[in-house]
């Protein structure tokens, strides 16, 4: 019930249209039952007025006209119920999808490090799609069929109490069958959704890394991986279909037993003179009308259970709490002017309790300074800079900006003054202009070109036939590594951040591209507090302070010359690279 309440909360804002839709359903259900009454009058007129002549024909004509009128208004009310309820359902599903996507955007990076991308995509697409089909089609049908069923039962009691009691006695058996199969279908439906998510995950991984797959000749291996997940999905779906295939004939068989008993007893009542033939015909006409709701309910049961299984997964995601807490509006501190002093104070951090990534980190970066972080892979360099924009919060200690604890600041404002140029440049499908403008969506064309010029990107952009309107493929397909990186730098320049994070921004480039990118980075770093994660130590000789890390700890610090003179870890690293080069 709590699941249905949560879904209903999304429907409630559109209660006006919902009420109108339900009213249309009531009228339509009433007309469906009333039509049987008109049909009964038609039969009685044919039987009783067969020898009356013109008067009987006139009466028969009026009843026929009434039947046509009833059908006309049934059509009008059907349109009302279908349109209005579908409108409300589609709006509710749209709001659920928006809330789910908004929540996913606000979750911390730790959520994405623990959950597969394909699984997340499946919840936004497949699960919401299942819920949409059930609410739009299933809910409309169930509510209408329920109204029709209740109205029909009431009129059946009016026609003959004894015959209707036989039907009512059978109903609990049908309800028991429905409940038993509903539980099975819902469990299997959840398994189906999980398997679809697994397929999406394999698909996302292989398509996004198709160059790697082909370079290693692993097409058959990836096909086998996909095939295994696809077969598991097939088995779950077949089991789901099996339950549905058993449910519908079982319900229909029980209903057939009831109808046969009613047919026999109804014939007996007519023979005994306790029931008119026209009443028995009307009774069975209405009984046949009831079979449609019963058959629909058994078939819709599978759809509804699939939707509830999908809803469980959707709300399960929405209920995940963001581990990056924010202060209430009244407690948030707003910095009128950001100077750019960043301080790590006794910072400890771990992704899992058993493995400490950062230990006893103490560091102060003064405004405008360049702080370089060096060390072997896994030393904690990237994790350390990820704490600055609060992608994660430290387990112990604190980070401060201009003397204020980062947890006291507005998260959106904090990230708005931080620019990040990663090693792996991510570009979005769209034009080069759109990708640069991602740094400032309100920027003018002139400002975008100035940023591109500062990033040494303007020249190669102008060489494309469409210039800044050149459309790039997903993740920047069609551009070289150096070109993608310069677009990323232009984006950061346009953002005009006070604090800059460069995460091995030139490590994957050739010498010519590195030279152009390095020059662009120098433009970007001017008058900004900068943290540089460097693989090539020759690029950080002029840093104000170099931090050497090992296993999450700071083991050395100083300028390039000081560290070379001390002949410690940094000197060995630099000497090794110098000899390699």
C-alpha cells in the first residue's frame, strides 16, 4: 500500500482532471449496464407486442433510438475517461522520471562508483517505461472495469438474487487465484527488470569501449558475455509469461463453472415460472459483460505486478540519501568575495572503512599559488583534489576555503568557482560552440571565441567548414586528443574559476599537442589557485610547492630545486624520468 500511496502522490496535483476522468468512467459504466436494461425492454417488446401492430412497431422504434443514443453518449464518455486519465497518468510518470533524474544528478560520486551505469540507465528508461504503461493503460482499465463490475452486480441482484448469489460465491475463489499469482508475477517481474539492467550494463560498457574490444579481438568474448545476460533475461521473461498463461485460463475456467451453474439454474427458474425469458436473456447479456472485466483483470494483473516491481526499483533509487549533506538555507555561509586560499587540516579519507586512502593530510595553498601533486598511481592524488569540490567529504578533519569549512558553504556556489580539466576529456554530442559554452551557458559568441583563443583552440576550429557550429560525435569522436583537451581548457577559461584543478591534463598527448596545451594551461592558471596532478615532472618545475605522496600520505614537500637538492623520493622520480627521456 505504501508503494501505491507514493505513486498516488504524483497523481494528486492533477486531481481536477482525474476527478473529471473518473466521473466519465462512472457515466460510461452506468450506460454499459443501462444498455442491458434497454436491451431487455427490446426483447420484452418483441415478445409481448408481436401482434399489436403499428403501436408495437412505434414502441420498438423508440427503444432502438434509445439504444443508439446510449451508444453515442458511451462514445463521448469513453473519450473523456481515456483522454483525461491518460493525461493525468502521463503527467505523473513525467514527474516521476524528472524526480528520479534530478535525484541522480544530486547524488555523490560514491553512488556512481558503487553502481553500474547500465543499471542506472535501466531504471530511468525500462523501469519508468513499465510504470508508464501500467499507469496509462492498466490503471484506466482497472478503474473502469471495477465500476462496470460493481454496477453489473447491483443490477444482477435486481434481476434475480438467487442467480447472483451463485456468482458471488465463486468470486472469492477468483480473488484467491489472482492474489496467489500476483505475488509470483511480481517477484519474477523484478527479476526481469534486474536482467534488463544487466543487459544495458554490458551494452553500455562494450559500445563505449568498442575500440578496446576490437583492438584485443574480443568480439566473441563480449558476445558471449552479452548472450549469457540475454539468456538469463529470456528465462525470467518466459517464467513471467508462464505465470500469466496459467492465470488467465484458470480464472476463465472458474468463471465458466459459475456461468454454467447459473445457466442451468436460470433455465430451471424460467421453467418454474419464477423468471421471465427476457429477464434471463438480460441476465446473461450482463453476465457476458462481466466476463470482460474479469478477463481484463486477470490479464492486467501481470502488467500491474510488473509495474509495481519497477516502482520498487525506482523509489529504491529515489530513497538513496546523498552522503554529501548540505546545511539548511539559514545556516549556509555565502562568500561575498572568493580570495582562493585552500587548506587541508588533519584530513583522513576512505572509500571503504577497511582501506584508508588519505591519512593526516595538512596543506595550505595561498591565493594564486600553484600546488603540484606527484606520486605513483594509487597514492591518493586524485582523491585529494576530489575533496575540494566536495565530490566526497573527509572522514576526519576538514577542508577550508578562505578560512571557512567547505561544509558550511553553499555547494552550488562552491563548485561554481572551481574549474576542472581532467586527463580524459569528456565532450558532449553537439557543436564545438555548445561544448565550450558549457562553462558559461550565458556567454556570448565573442566571449566563447576569446576563450578558444586563450586555449589555442580558435585556429583549428576555424579550419573546420562549419567552424564553431561543427558537430562532434559522442565523447568528442572526430577530434584528436590535443584538440579535445584544448576545447576542455576553453570551457574552463570561459567558466573563469577562482580555483583550478588539472588532473594530468597533458599526460596522454604527443609532444606537439602537449606544447600547445601547456601554453593554453599557462593562460588558464594565471592569478588562480591551482592544483596540478602531474605525471611528467618536467611540467611542474615552476610550481610554488610540490607535494610528494605515497600510500595516501605526504612524504615530501617543497619547490623543485629544494626537492632535487634533498635527494629524496622526488629526486629519484625526476632522475628516472630524465634518464627515460
